[in-house]
C-alpha cells in the first residue's frame, strides 16, 4: 500500500513537502514544492496544486508504484488536483487521514528542510508544530533583508503583516534573558543592543546584538 501526505503548507517559511511511503516496507520518497509557487500570480492561480502531480509522478517512479497497488491519499486540499489525475489514470486510491509512520516522517522531513533554510532548531521548537505564523514573523523581521525571501509571500497574511513599519532603537539590557534573533546567540547582561519594534497582531520587540 502506498500512502501520500504533505507537510509545511501552513508554514510561513519554505515551500511544502510532499511525501509517499510504501507502508509494508517503509520505503519513503519526498520532494519539496518550490517557494516560487507561493509567490504572486503563481499562488493566486494555485499552480502548486498542479505541481503536486509532477512530484507524485516522480515519487511513483522512484518507488516503483504500479496501478495495482492500493493508494491512500491525505484528505487535505493539497491533493485536489492529484485526485483528479489518479482517477483519470486508473489508480486505485481513496481519501483518508494519514497517520504514523508517514505522518511523523514527513513532518520531520519538513522540519529538517526549514533548518537547512536557516531556521534554528531551538527556535523551531519554540514556534510549536504546526509553525506559529507570528512567532516565525519575528524571526523574519530580525533579518528581513535575508529572510523575507524564504516566506510564502502570496499569502494574504503576508500581504497584511509582511511589510510593517519597523522602528529601530538602541538600548542596554542590564538583566538579559534573551537571545539575539539574528545570530541566535545569548545576549549577556549589561549589553548594548539594537531594538526592533513593530505592531502586527500585537506590539512586538526584538533584541539584537549591536553588531548583528
């Protein structure tokens, strides 16, 4: 039996992971929907749904899937176009809730992918899965020039919160319990810091080392 699932469609950072597993042997293959499918017109036209078909064709080839195998597909919207393709091609599939081992496997794959993009593992744990939009937004604003390109900028939430006015100040933290959200190293006591302030769903303050 082949199972198909996704992870990351609800994360501000990165594309979306599409994975397939042969349940009996735990053979696993995956690919990532590139971020450009989540930008501007490509996102508005939902081209990422068609790209899922391209990915699954490749994963089926890698796993040696044939049309006699039973296929379980996650019920989520990410596979709306795939379901039409599978039906047209005569695959035996049905929609269901995908659980472990594939669910945990693909979630872990997506986490490692976001870490490869630069998201600190410790911060990822702080955001809690599925990734918390406004907590990830803080990480983005800490280094906006380099991190905004990692976001799903076609989202309505990005259009609302992705270009906020940023106030920059300097201060001294006498008693620090913070980490710099740019380098993610601890800010020591009695340290001069750069302070970034913006208002999204609430007031936000970000502390950075002066040289970050």
